């Protein structure tokens, strides 16, 4: 196992922990119990920072679209840390990272199918639910960011489908 493969495995294991913890937190606590969600927000911010650093170090991991996506996410999470009311939604967004959970274990063709499945069964439902939640809680300005994530998912679908032929 080389260093890049080891990092990919580490990334998958770390994401599994964040993913399962986000589900646990969202099922155990109400959205107004902000302090319960904060440690997971900090952990995800650390994950994004480490991931960006490794993409800078290892050329094989570097993808321009993923760099832009991670920098945008990191910015959103850093800005949201002092605003406790956003921590619940921040944990919901972590569920969308399930697209990367199996990067280290699936062969390329199966990984393409898994990513498509995840986009349509996890990510898009989370985006639509989050737009409703943001509207319901009067976070109108934050609703503008969700279509950007949806467009990124559409880009992933666009890039993935030809690989299945």
C-alpha cells in the first residue's frame, strides 16, 4: 500500500466516523440543541483542511473541481462555526459526504454506480430538505448556496455517466 492509497483509506474511515456521528446526533438531539452538534462541525472542518493539504501534496489526488468544492465547504463551515444555529444543518450536509465513503474499497466501475446512487438517494434529498429547512427557519440568504451544491452534483453525474459505457 503506497501513501496515496493509505490516505484514501484513512479518508474513508474518517468520513465513516463523521457520517455515523452526524446520523447519531441528528436522531438524538433537536435542532435547537446547538452545542451538541459543534464538535462534529470542528471535526469536519479539520477533515476538510487535512484533505485540502493532502491534495496539495499528492498530485494524484488533485482534482480542480474537488479543490474548489472543498475550499467552498471549508469557507462555509468556518463562517458557520460562530453561528450555533447553523450547526444542525452542517451535520445534515455531512450526510452528503457519503459519496466518498467507499472510495478506498470499490473498484472504479462499482464506484461510479455507487456515486450515482448516492447523489440521487442521499445528496439531492438532503439539498431539497435543507432548502425547505432554511426557508422554514428564515435563513433566506443561505438558501442561495444550496443550488451551487446541486449544480456540483449535476457535474459529477455528467462526468460519471460516460464512464459506465
